[in-house]
C-alpha cells in the first residue's frame, strides 16, 4: 500500500498514481491536505480510480497531519497490509525507487526502510544544509546515524502505526518523530539508496526554512532546554541554601531533589515521549539511581571545593554540572527512557 500526502499538487500526482497502478499497486491512499480549489479536479479524478482512496482536509494542517490521517485510515482498512510506503506528490520520488523499497520490504517486512538520497553538487543549498544539521543532531542526541533524515520516501511496518499516531507534530517534524519512535521501540532502520530529484531547484517544496526548521530542531534540542531549565532551578536553590548558611552537600541534595523531580517529569513526557505507565516504575527507579550517582559526584566535588575556595563554589558547581550534562543525557536516552519493544512479527 502507498500513502501520498498532497498539498496543491499538479499533474505529476496523477502521473505517479498511473505508474503505480500500471506496476500492480492495488491500494493507494491520497490525502488532500486542504489544497486550493484549483487543485480539486485532480483529487476528484483520482477519487474515481478503483485503486485509490482520497482523504480530505478542509484546511491545510501540514504534512505530519496528512500522514496521520492516511495512517489512521490504513489502520482501519478491512485487510491490514504488511506495511505502508509513503511518497511525496511533487515528482521527487521515482517509480523505480518506490519499487526498490517495495522489493526490499518483501524481505524485511518488520523493518523501517528509508529511501536515502545522495547529496551532490546539484542539491539545493537549503536542502543540503538542513539535512546535514539534522543528521548531526540526530546522531548526537539520539544515537541514530542516518544520511538522509528528511526523506519522504519510507516503508513503515503496519505494526508500528499504532505507535506513530499519538506522536506530536503536525508538519515536517512529525517525520522526525517517527524515526525517533521507531528507534525507541526497537525497530531496525535501514537506508536504501535512491535517486536525488530536485525539480526547479526544489521550488515546489512547502518546507519553510525558518518555521519548520525551528520545529524540527526543537524536537532534537528539547533535552537541552529541559536541562537548562532544571539546571537554573538547581543552581538558584543551591545558591540560596548555601549562602543562607547550609553546607555544600546539604545544599546540593536539597536543590537536586526539587530539580530532579521536575526534570524527570519533563524528560519522560516531552523529551523522550515515553507516556507508557507500564514502564513508569522502571524508569523512575533507573532515573533515581542515575540521579543519586550524579548528585553524589557533584556534591563530593563541590564540597571539597567549598573548603578551599568558598567564593568560587557556585562557579565550580556550574562547571561540574555542565560536565555531567552529557553523561546524564547519554544514560537517559540509552537506558532510562529507551523503552525497547520487539516489533510484532507477521506470519
């Protein structure tokens, strides 16, 4: 089954659908994401195809919302397909590459497959730069190393769909959320080389370099924001307690208890998107163990420093806790909130 989100498409969408049907594709879901009235005849024509079902949004909600609508429809399909291939409507994905993903999916039906483009001299600068930055941040923040994080050509196993529908994001950031969720739930992510097609320097893309980039990077940098907030709470409380006459260890413990509770709640629900209550006890215990170890390390170093350089103790604590930030992130992303689930297997 093929899913195509579409916003203000041209005749290339009809051409793609015709090619897919000629190659034997029996089920195609098109989502009209609130396109302009001038595009309605295209969707009306496609809706007359026996192999095509058109879902419609009254207004434009974004690519992520369109994908969710399509996935939700497919989930309720009378005969659940083994998986879904998503493709863009603007002619960037060639039929041969869609076939390549489909053929690979027959051998690896329970893995996530990405059609990864080669980025050469003809790649538009905004596409090249955005993809490089996102790929670097994905590797750094989630340990997911991909050459093309923003490709719209993907194969998703049907057993993954229920995990994707509750994810946040209505626009391009949803596609990034899908990759992070697939990794968290234990799915293998494989990259399949495909052609790089940019028509008129990618002028047809509805990607907003500023607004959509902010949405995407905010997902990858949420841990940093959470840590900065709780770091500020921690330093403020430590300073108040220490300069009010408390010793360094007492100040460290008291401040860390309050900031730790706030940090756990934010990281569980917003940063790592783990809302499954069945894992809450395990996550809380692992977080508590990590929290205690890092607190003792910080408290021991700061206490020793306070006996020699009282005036600089707050500065020393800031430097120590910044150093422990990377350790905390690595442990939380890999162990505490990495809820691995074995994908359901098809027989």
